C-alpha cells in the first residue's frame, strides 16, 4: 500500500462529499478501524480499507481517491455501519465517491464493464459473511433490525 501524499490535497473535497451526505456523517470518524475489522471485502482484498478511504477524504485527497479502483469494491453491505461507534455509513460515502468518479471522468467504461464481472461475487460474499455474523450474535446493534428479524432464533 502506498504512503499518503498530501502534496495535491484539496480541502474542498471533504466538503463536496459532506454536502451530499451531511458533514456529521464524516467528521466524527476517529479512525478506530472497527469498520475495516468487520469488512468482508477486506478479508479478500487486502488493500481495501474503509477507515483509510475516509481518512483520505477528510485529508482532501480528491484525485487519489476518485481515481482509485478501491472505491468500487465496497458492496454496500453496511456491516461497518453496524459496528461504527460514530454512526458513519461508509456505503453512502462509497456511493457518492463512485458517482463523482463517473461524473468527473476518473473511471473508464472499460473498467466498469470488467468490474461488473466480479461485482456479483463481492455482493454474494458480503451477503453470506454478514448473515453468518448476525446469526453468531456478532452484531448486538439495533441498527440492523431487518437482519435480526430474519435470523432471530425461535424459542
Ligand atoms: S468504525 Fe467508524 S469511527 Fe471507526 S474508523 Fe470506521 S468510520 Fe471511523
Ligand atoms: S459497506 Fe460492507 S463492503 Fe462496504 S466498507 Fe462497509 S463492510 Fe465493507
């Protein structure tokens, strides 16, 4: 993984993203790493790290973030949201980053066409990992009522 280079940092980037999803959805991140620890994609893609991506957004690393393949690997499963002590929903940040990357020409159609092929695998991986974790009682959170409803043991 490359070192973080701040020479081209753009402080407006954090505001751009915050305008879309709300400033309070990014700023409270204190880099605890719980999101990265539970992320099912991280288990198979070593460089994918939601904690680091949030940090890069906060630091204003627009070009590096929007041109990174890694923003496409989030399967939007919300496992990280369930454990984040600050209530940050990385899936929303990822969705906005993907949209910006397309709108500003950071991503080529060729890449998206190729990525579709592994997207189904990632989504299936996330679904299965999350289901198993909820069943095992990993999430005690009220944030995932739909999953708890489907996995609650009958007494
Ligand atoms: S779990 Fe939440 S507070 Fe912790 S690093 Fe991830 S986003 Fe930031
Ligand atoms: S939404 Fe799922 S895949 Fe995306 S960063 Fe969070 S845990 Fe990982």
